[in-house]
C-alpha cells in the first residue's frame, strides 16, 4: 500500500510502501522498509518542519497545538473525538526525520533496525516499544535483515550493490580473476586458456631455454670430439618449426615468371630479402634445359604469413593450374659440403637487416596537405658562371661560394653552398633551413643579374644530380692552371726574398778571426 504525505502547504510530497502489511494490526509508528518508502520518509523530514509521521496508514503532523492528517490530497484537522488517540499514537510514532528511519525493515511482520547504541546488535518493535533481539535469535534475524537491504542484491550468484553516483548496479568487491571466472561460469562464457597466445615474457623465456640447451649440446659434442682426438666437423643444421618461415609451392604453371610468382606469393605476406644481396628470397626450380619445373620455395618475414599462405593460396587456380602450398621441410641430400655454407652475418650487418625489416611493418601517418619535401629548402641557381671562366681562373670556385653566400644571406640563414664546377650550365646550389626562405630567394633571384649574367633560380626537385665528373682533358687544363698560379706565387716570393737579402750582401758578416774595431774619425775629417 502506498501513501503520499506532502507538506502542510501542499508544496512537497513523499511516498512510503508498507509491503502490503495491514497497518491497523501493526504498530502505528512503523515506517516503510522499501527503498521508495525510505526515500519518502527522508524527503518528508527534509521538506516539513512539523515532523510528519505515519499513523494507521495516514500521514499526521502537528501544527502548534493542533494535529493535521493528509486526506484526499490535502491537510485536514483531526476530528475532536479522535484527537486524544491520535495525539498518543503520534508521540509514539517514529518521526520521518529520524536518521534511523531508512534502516527500518519489515522482517516476518515485525519492524527491525540496528541498535543506535551498538550497530552489531538489532532491535525490533514489539508491543509499541523497541526491544533488543535475544542473542540466540540474532544470527538468523540478521541474515533476514541484510537480505532485505534494498541497495544490495544477488544476481546469478554475483553480489551487486547500488551505486547512486552512476545510477546502476555494480559488483560488490574487487573485480579479480575469481570474480571473472565466476561471472563467466554463470553466463556460460567458456575459454580455453591453453590456446591463448604466449606472452612476451614466456616467449623470451622459451627462446632462452632453447638456446641454452643447444649450446650445451654443441659443447658436449665438442668435448667428445676433443676426447677422441678428432676435430668436430661442421654438419647439417636443422631449422626449428618456430623459425621456419619457408613454404613449398607445387603445381605452378611452367610458363610462370619470377615477377608473377612474387606477386602471387605476396598475397599472404611480405617476402623476406636476403641481407647479403638485398634480393627477395625465393627460388623456382628449373629443368636441365632451363625451363621451370612448376614448383618453388618462398621465404616470408613473419611466421603468420606461412599459415595464411597455406590457408588461402593452397588450391588457388593460377593460370589454369591448381597450386598446392605447404610448409617447407629441408633434408640433406648426399654429403655435407662446408664450402656451400653461407658466411654468418656480423653483429652490425644483422642489426641493420633487422632494422630494415622493422621499417617494412612500421605505420607511417599520411602527410598533411600543406606538406613540403625537404628538397624544397634547396635553391638551384643556373648560369652563375661559364665553363671557360672556371678553367681560366682556378680560384673562381672559392670566390663564387663566398659571393653567393653573401648575396643570399639577405633571404635568411644559408646552411650550405655548393658550386658544381664541371656542370656546363654553371650550377650553384644554396640550402636554407626552411622553405619560406628558399621561396623568397627564388622569387627575387630568378631572372636576376649576378656577376653581369642573367641567372635562373628554382627549387630542387630532389632527384636531379648536378655533379659532373671532370674529363681527362679538363683535369689536365685545371692542373696546368694551378701550376701556373702556384708558380706565379713562388716567383713573387723569390722576388721578396731577394729584396730582403740585398742589403745584407753589402755588409759582410765579420768573421771570428777579425774582431770588430771601433774607429773614431780624426779631427777635421768629419
């Protein structure tokens, strides 16, 4: 039964549920045990200062010396003949503003709540008074009391608690492995944990154990060979199944080409490249006359590609031929030839090879729409000099580098200037740190005048190579020019040395045998 109790000004309301218990046979101060009833009692207490109380299924409040009861959606005075009885019951009833009203629960037709003095004990309302529950009845009564908690429930064996912050039921306690296992068992979700992929730690541990085992076996073989006085011979090396990324392909059309085979096998993954030749590792077997037999072998980078090739490429119709793909198995035919064994990679080569493989699978984000390549930071100037000028003046290249750098400094910071002396178009490249400066340089220097010559300026396309090898005749001419230049400098140095030595020749250095005598001019000889 639900009863609504608004405040005396008809502005507030509250609801209470009595769990279908006859209020006339129960205590007049019983309050609702459901979550709705508890919330209603708290609301009434908060919105009304007259302490409305539930008496015989009706809300009653005291206003001054008068008592009011809520009937037909409005507050009405209590009849005079009922006033003494209502007054007495009102004093015994539990106020809606009582903080413990929300803990009152109806257990077996009796209101029960925790003892305000000791929360571990329970009290119950019997004979219009609250009395302590005997100790022998306490465990059973507490179990029933907690089962009626409106904010806790058990669903499919999982204990849930109501969270008012998120307004939903959440598991009571920490979500751990036991909880997940219990949850999955209740909802019929079953997993075979033995088929889950290995963790990185487990994989590394197994690899380390395998390496240690192989090392011990090799050491044992070497010790046995040393004990017998024989030198251990290099033999056949088996490839483990966990590292064998090769597949054997048969049923290929005899007219297939290497390009077609690469394109076909690339459907399952990336084909590995040989770290020594940088070519893809595959082989198509041939007959003695050079024609293809129709089978071959292919090596992938990832182990997953092997399973994928066996799944999707096996049975493929390729140019009218049904292809069969399976894991490759290697067997030694004849005797072992050590000369055919490939040399092991150095640590540096292996590192570079693994880094190049890693880059193959790296994700590169799309370039922005306003992206400019790095080559746009370099400006190519043409017709800066003539080929004849460069051969005539051997110092022109150094002078041009300084002149171009000074001329381009006004556009920004010049990082590098390169003069291509042998290029017939008289090319000089200027590199700036940002494209804005290179654009500014092209804008002002294109079709401009530099060294009395009309030059052209454009951004470098990033592909064209301007370095030109010097011919033998040009090299001889350049060497002759340098010799003439250096010889001219030597002549000038000799002239300066002769000028410095001339005065000293007029004054010979006195010898040790002839001491220098100081002479004084005679009188009258000055």
